[in-house]
């Protein structure tokens, strides 16, 4: 178990071989110093009891030594043992900190560089659990491994010294330890299985908690918060039951080892007593060493139990990290300085790629978009519009076919070059817990305040922001708390415009806007028309006024393409529009 745990941990450490070697050497030195200290103290005590200053010859060191010299030697051995323990404690603490940071570094890097397909499929709360609970547990396992290595080597040294004092008693202790280990082996395996079930139950609880947090508003609106709470409590009870079962097995194993070891210790002393040729100093030394060895073995057993509890968490962590790293987004290194002609060539996309017979979200889509053109995507819900726009911004590379920019496959373009020229506004934009200015600049270091305010003016949100007490420095709460839905949408539009993109994709940008805000957005689109290539998923009829061409998508394929005037003459066009788009002549219009 120690080896298994270390193999799982060493990937998060620098120079793991060097660290484990230092740990082993220092543990061995500390174990020898402790054993020598015990031998010296027992021999000195026996000599004092016999009122003699001459200890004769020691079996470990074949020299004649006096009590004062032996006591000074004991002090030296004690200082060596203390120094070894200090070194081990510092090394363990450093390895714990390194593992904690190493785990989080790999998880963060793996998640941020994984494909959007992999990121979007991650269970709710999984990344948070990995970065918090699992990473902390992994760091704690380092302490268990370190303590186990120290215990094993110290135990071996103690037994070696005891062997030099009395081989018969030492063999008895070793045999007793092996018997105890064999007796408790099934219980150790049971602890490991219960630990795996506990980790799985805890992961399910973390996922359900994250899901409940994201659906808190819906639970309250539909009056089902009590039902949701009951479901969470059921999951919590399941975790508690698994925890109870695990702790019982672990506690039982630890206490049984201690009690059985104590009984075998009594047996070992009895063997010494019955041994006719056992000298008193030898008997006393072996008893002390055996008592210490039993205590060390109990510590080792306890660490082994904790490793059995913790290793399943470490295995879960490594599976998640490897899964994310395997999904690393792969793009080229070509750079471009503008967005020209965008062409979609016979593109299809399949969400479930493990099943070749599963349905395609879009199939055989081909489209040419000229520079500065405004394309409107319309179609019923589930027709494939959102999938198509995610492909256009390279969130989801095509399952088959390809997309080119001025004849260059867009997968050959470097990430930073692509991100500098392409922006999108999703249906439900998410804002950070930061200032409005920071939400618009959105971690782009080269974006200054003038660019932020200019983008806000283009998105027609500047006047409302300036009316706030701190203006653009106003701090938003979680999920953009402090702004209305329409205001959040326009902040997201400003975020997209601040980088001066060459291609702007808006997925139903008017879905959260009132009529007044929508008219302001139409003004923005008209101002950008001809300067930026835009693809807009149309949600309202008024959006079509800004479009040069309309693309009608149904059942994952392009059904019609043309200017609004051309499509107006197509049979069935207005019927489709009337059933899929919102007419602006609504009762809410002022």
C-alpha cells in the first residue's frame, strides 16, 4: 500500500527519487539512534542497580564502557534522533505543500487547456471537489507515506538490534507480527473497499450540492425546495453511513492490532523468562526494544489503514487529471491578423462519438460568409443553430468536414491569434465577481479603461453604468448580482466588442432584452455592419433587419439561404418564421 500510494503521488513532486532516498536514509539513522539510546539507557540502569561502573562488553559495540560514558552516548543518540525527526518533519511538510500545489496546478492546467467538449461534459462540482477536497486529501496522504516509511525502517533497525541482544525473543516477536498481519489482512481489504464506496458517495454528494446551488432559483419558483432539500439530505445520509462503516472497520483494525500485539508481547516475555541462559541485561534490553517495536508496528498499522482509506481518493483524483489531460485541445501555430472569408465545408457534428449510429446535431452543412457580412441564423429550437455557432467560434471542432478562414483550416491557427480576432455572446452570459470594468476587459491585460468605456458605449450600457455609485468600478456579486438580465447581456456584448473582433457570433443576443434595450442593440449592430463579420442567431423579427443574408436551419441541415427579400418569396418561409421567432408587435411594446 505504501508503494502504491507513493507511485500515485510522485507525479506531483519534483525529484521524487531524491526525496524518498533522503527520507529513507534519515529514517534509518533516526531508527538506529533511537535503538542505541534504548540499549544504552537499559544497560546503564541495570549497571546502576547492580552498583557497578563497569558494563563489560556490549553485543552491539564490542568495547568496554563505563556508565558516565554510556549516558553521554545516550544523550548524543537522543540528539541524533531529535535531529532526524526534525529533518523528516520538514521534508514531509515540504512534500505536502508541493503535492497540494502540484495537484492543483495540474488540474487547473488540464481543465483550462481541455477542449470545450470535455469541459462542458464535466459533472457539476467535480472540478471544485478535485481542487479542494481531493487535493487536500492527497497532501495528507504524503504524511501517511512519510510516517509509514519512517516506521518501517525504524522497526527494522529495532528488530535488528534486538536480534543482536537475543535472537530467540526477536524471532518470537517477528513471528507474532506476521500472525497478527495475517489475521487482520481480510479486515484491511474490507477497509479499502469501504473507502472506495465512501469516495464515490462523497463525489455524488458534491455533484448534487453543486447542481442544487445552480438551480436554487428554479427550486423556489416551482416551490420544490423542500423536495430538493430532502434529496440532498438523503445523499448526505448515504455519505454518513459510508463514513460510519469505514471508520468502524478502520478503528476495529487498529485496536485489534494493538491488543493482539500486546498479547504476543506477553508471550515473548514468557519465552525470555523460560530461557535458562537469558542474562538480565539482555532480557531487559530486548523487552524495551520489543515494546518499542510493538508500538512502532501499531503506528505502521494505523498508517496503513489511513492509506487504505485515502488511496481511493487519490486514484479518483488521478483518473480525473488524466482524463482532462487526454482531452487537451490541439490546434496549430499559424497566426493571422484579420478575418476574411469564412467557409464551412460539409461540416457535421456528433455529440456522442462513442456510438457511430447516434444522431448528428448538424449534418453536411456548407456555408460561405464574406468579410463584413451579417448572417442571421433562424430555425426551430433544437435545429442545430447553437451547435453551428459553437463550431464557428471553434468551441466544438467538426466531427467531419472543416472550416477555413481565407482558405486556411481554422484548426491550424494558434489559440491566441484566434482569440484575438473572434468573440461571442452566448445566450446566458456569465459575469465574474469583479467590477464592471473588469468584466468587460475580462482578464485581457492589454485592454485599458478607454477601450472599456468605448465598448460600453457601443453596447449602449455606459449611461446606466455611470449612474451607479462607483460607475465602472462597481463590484458585482456572484453571477453578476446587482445588474438586471438585460444589463448583464449588454455588459457581455461590451466584453465581446472591447477586443475589436473580426468575427462576432451572437447566440440570441436579444433574448434577455426589453424592447428599448433591443432597439439600442440594433443601433449597435447597424454601427458595426460592414466593419465586423457577424453571425447572429435570431430570436426576434427585428434582428432580421440587420442581416444581409438569412440561413434557415432545420433538423441539423441548412434548408434555405438568401437575403430577407429572396426568402420572403420562398414557400413556407413566413410560416416557419411565425412559429420560431417572436414578433416585435407584442403587448409589452411601449
